[in-house]
C-alpha cells in the first residue's frame, strides 16, 4: 500500500493544554486540522516507524472518524501495530492500562473529558507517553513547535477499518488489533480489590446508583458493578455512551449531576451514589444525604486504602494538586509517608508514580487514582470506596464524619467563572500578581493575609521547574484562596477560584460549607478586584 505525503501548512493555536488539544468539534473537522496535530505528534516523538500505539476515545461526536484518520496516518508513518477499542471506545484509564500492559510507545486518546459533546460542542486529542501518562511538558512543547513548522503529513489511501468486531485487521504493513475495551481493565480491577467482599456487600442489600452520564464509563460500570459484582440491574443509569452525552454535560459534580444529587438528598436515596465523566477519569461520591468533596474523598481513600488487597502493605506517599485542600496532607503526616504538592494536571504525578515516591494521587477537579495506571480513574475510586464500605460496614456519611473527628475538616469549594473574556481574565491575574509582594499582613474583612505567592513546582525526580502554576493566598487561621485560569475550556477563559478553611478536631465540623467559607470568599474577591475586572462575583458553577 502506497504511502501518501500530503502538503499542508501550519495552523495557529494548536498548543496542547493540561490535557491535550481541545477545540470546538467543527474546528477539528476543518481540512488538515486534526492531521496537522497528529503528524506533529509523530514528528515530536521521533516518528512512528516500527512503533506500536493505542487509540481510543470517549465516543463523542467525531470520535470514530478521527480514529480512522489516525489509523491511516499511523500506517503512513510506518507504525507496526495499533491497538484500538471496539467501536472506538476506550476510557482514559483503560487506555493508560493498555499502553502499559502491552508496552506500547504511547497512545492517542480522543476526548474533551468533562466538556459537552456534539458537532457544535467540544472535541479533543491528547497523546499519552509510553508510561501510560499524559505527555510531559517537554514533549508537549516539541509537539507545539512541530505544529508551527509543519509542511506535510503522511497517510495511506485505505478503506476504513471495521471497529465493530473484535479481531485483527491489516492496513498495509500495519497490524490493527481491535480489542474489547472493558476486558483488560476489569481484570486489573479484580486484581486490586476484594471483589468477594464487595459482592457480599451487594448481596446483603446495599443499594447504589451509578450515573454514567451517557459517557464512556457506562459499559465498564455495567460489566463490573452489575455483572461481576452482582449489583441489581438498573444500578447503572445513563449507561449507553452517546455522541452528545444525551445533550448533557458529562461533568460529575453536584450541578451537572443534579438528578443524582436530588435522589441522594431525598428520602428515597440509596446507600451510595456515584458518577463519572466523559472519558471516565473523574468521579463523584455521594452518601445518603452527604456529598463528599474531591479533596475529602482523596483523604478518606488514602487513610483507608490498606483495606483493599492492592494497598494492604501501605502507601509509599500521597500527592495532590496545589489547589486541592490539605486534607490528604494530614493523612500523610499521620501515616509517616511522603506528601507532594504539584501543579494541576495528571502529568505532574507521572514522575512521582514512576519513581515509586507515591501510591495515591488526587486533584481538585474530582480526579483520583493510584499507581495502577498513569491517569486518574473514576471507576477505580468508586470501587475503592465500595471495598472500604464492605470492610468497615459503615455508611459513607459515618466514615466521613469519623475522618473529620480524627483529622479535622477542610471546608472546601471551587468556583468556576466560565467564558470570561480572555483579556479580562488575563488582566485580573496580571494585577493580582502585581499585588502579591505587599499583601502579607493586610486585613480584608475579618481575615488577615499570612502569605501570598505564585506557585512554582520543582520536580523532585527530574529537577524540572514549572512556574506560574496559580496564585496562592493563605490567611491567618487556616484559610486559603487559590486563583487559576483553567486549560480545559474551548472558548474565552475559565477563571477558577478555590476556597478553603480548616477547622481542627476541636472546632466546628458541621457548618454549612459556603457559610464556613464566607470570610475567605469575600477577602479573595476583594483582593482580585473581581467585580470591577470581570463584571461579576457570582460563579457559573460551584462545586
């Protein structure tokens, strides 16, 4: 089969963010837009000749067509084998596992994660390296540089591959292996957790609602929860992946998973509620009448991980993203293990995991995972919670309350200001940075600034430095505010404000979260001059 070399030219704006390149779907469908980025990726990794890759995505609109393009380009670049999920489906953690299990040279994951899907919504592509984790900053910089100088891309003129059937296909000299997307991942979960104990939990009458949000986790949750673990049929809802996620927003938080939240706060609530996002790497945990914040979930999982077989010998360490609350830090201190604070983005955990410095990681945007893959993993978090519940024989609420009584409580919330005009968002951050040196000691309402800085991360493994990773303002008395511009949106800018207030074991542990954060919130909004610079103080989403 003849390799075709197609002339092209650079397209502006193809810089990967924290989780690859995300744009509106119609942008990716423009001539050569996808092809340029894929070729730039091949060029950045030294070409595709003789290499093997994993390809799959979350099933959103344009997923199948994009996979066919990538398969043909992989053949054009001389790849020897591509492993692809049946029907183009692979959750992000399952793709990471396949990369590691098959020792491939990396993989292309097609998703815009928690962003809406459809022809008028969002699409994304990211490259995961041979360790199964997102491309590190050095590699994404090479990819971006390649997009600015690209002159041609390589492909082959071939028929589309039938992705509906598990089996083997050839594209020229390249071998394509279509695999069951769930099989290997389920086997991994069975090796990590006590499935017999969880089966006993369900057999004893434990009830659950898992909302797959018409996203990729549906087939995984159905096979594992209802199939392998014996949860009653109907435990998984919205379990069929749809190209537009049923016109929903596949972000597992109290706003976008409102039907689940309403159920869990009602008299008809099951024992546990859970949800996962578009590509399966995020999670939400809710007990009967009790929402568990991502920061608290990380801390509880770390404190109880030894109850699951894979973590019985203890944890090497815990890592969290900087905006995540310090709840897990207190767990690490009690366990006497390492504690690491990294920038937002799972790629920053990769070196720590590969070096064996940490076992469990988490970030503020509902992402939790361990060293079993190099991605956050929504269903893994749900299964670890189930394993803990099966052993402790307590409710979600009781476990969380007991955790607070042991470690104190970090009241925590994230405010998302979406589609902010980019120049306004940049001005806010610029003026905030200019004030940092003089903030310490200043009082705002009833709180006083203790320290103020911009987070810079020194990687303890490779010595690399990542600067400008978010502005931190700590207040006397255990309060904190963090400001960041998110890299996951596709239009305008998303300003994120993270608020935290610690209350020790002798303090108030049962306050309303927003009431507990009122002083910190008011001070943060005043310090950044939010109302004047972006014209609002009320966020679009509170989680």
